[in-house]
C-alpha cells in the first residue's frame, strides 16, 4: 500500500462514522476516518440524551425500525465486550390523560411489528407501583431501553479501528473528492498539514455537514442532495434527588420523541430535548425556556419543585424535514442511487442514529458489497 493510501476513507468521527470505520475494519480493510474537530464525537454524538432506544416508534420496514432494533442488540453486546458503562433501566411511555391511551395502544402495536422484545402494557396502578411519583392514566414498559456512556463507546470504536491498522485523523477537514478513472477516489483533506490521499471506498457520515460534504464530491448529482434542516433541542438539569429510575417519555410529538426524563449514569435527572428549528447550529440555552419545561414536566411529574431546573446544554440534529412535515427515514445512498461506485453517502442520521450506529455500519458495508 502506498503511503497515505487506504482501503477506505470515512468522513466524520462521530458515533456513526466510527461505527462505519469499525465495520469496514472488521472486514480486513485499512481505514482512515477524517474528523474536522480536534477530538472525536464533538457534534451530534456529544449533544444528545445518550439513550439506547428499543425501536418502538418507527414505521415497519423502515431503515430506522430495522437498524434501531439490530443496532440496539449489537450495542449492548459491544458495551459488554468493551467495558462501556450502561444502565438498561427500561422506559415508561406514559399517557398523562385517558385521551392519550389509544396512542399507547398504537405504539405497542408498532413495537410488536418491529420485533421489540418484552413490551408490556401497564394500568395506572401498575405504573405507579414502579414509579410512585408519576401522574398518568397508564403506560407502556420497554425493558430493553437504557442509557450509556457514549464517549467511552466512541473511544472503543476508535481503538478497534486503530488496532486493525487504521487511523482516526483529527483536525483534518474533508475538502473534496474526485472519482478516479481506474476506480476509487482521490480525497483532499485540509488542516494544518493538508494532504491528498487515495482510497478504494469512500463513506461520508459527517452529521450536520452531510449536504456540504456531498456537494464537494465531484460527480455527485446535486439534485440528490436534500435540503438541510437544523432541529435544536435544549436540556435542563434537575437539582436534588432523581425522581424516577426509568426513562419517562410522554407520547411522541410531530417530528421528534418529545421532552423526556432520564437519570444519567451519575444519578442526576435531566429533562429534554424540546424542538425548535434554527437557521444554523446554535448551542446556546435560553434560561427563559425553563417555564415551558416546568409546565410540560408537571403533566407527568406534578411534584417538580419550583426552582429545581437549571439550563444544561443544547444539541442540534440534522433533520431532512422542516416544521410540520412528515419525518423521513435515514438515507444511506449507494451507487444504485447516485451512480458512483464505491461511495456511500449518509443523510439525516439523527435519532435513533446513536443506537443504530453499529447496524448502520454493517448496512454501509453491505451496500459497498462487503
């Protein structure tokens, strides 16, 4: 192999990019993962709820449904093998009023169609026996849901790639790629030491910059690049004792799963995210949003004390839909879509992308014929 040449280049060292690099490394390929930031996982992967989703909500047969369930099963096994901390705490999807109970029935049916294990429908009394401080008319229990240490997970993926002879190259932004006449790609990377390298396979998984990266691949059809939408969500942290052990989710809102509760691995309660659309990524947290959070949370936890919430952090998701539009599926576009052999381009990898990441990596490898 010539110096600086790799079997595959992956653009983006978030959870999904690293999982793609890991999947390719497991097949004997030497992989370079290019990351524009000075550390791995600084974008979408570090600004989320760190929830392991069971796969309840997604339409039957969609990539989200299939890859979430498969990815979740792989993720728990990977965490066990690599000593990554997690808590399979379970999740309650709660109906706060009798009028919401039919929505729970629909979610339960969807979960069963998606092959989600262990789902149980609970009465109000059964729910309160598990979490006495809840206010609800009933709930669904998802025992396979949990939370985990996402950065430790990404470090483990990086370690696997490097142990297989690959490299995760930081502070090295992708600038452009050109298909080679004999197959493969010439990739130009910037940073303090700009370089050009060649690879047989190219995967782009840069999260919020997916559209910009695709636009810098020579020959990629411009009409296949979807419009980018940025969905911002903020989180508030609870002072004092965490009120619930399990994840608490109201029924989903249009375009997202809605503001939920989790007890993080440090034992603190966190609420969020909400959803608002922004013109560009913005990680500020407006303290005045606390009022909305108090009103929303007290629907399922009326005992929330005044003054117990403090602004925590914000995340931005790479959405493929705008306000009021139906939520589309993941896009993993291979040569059958765009016509460039050896290339897979990922768009719209938001929730449940973290849970799905290992399965996304396997899917990408399959679409590359590996």
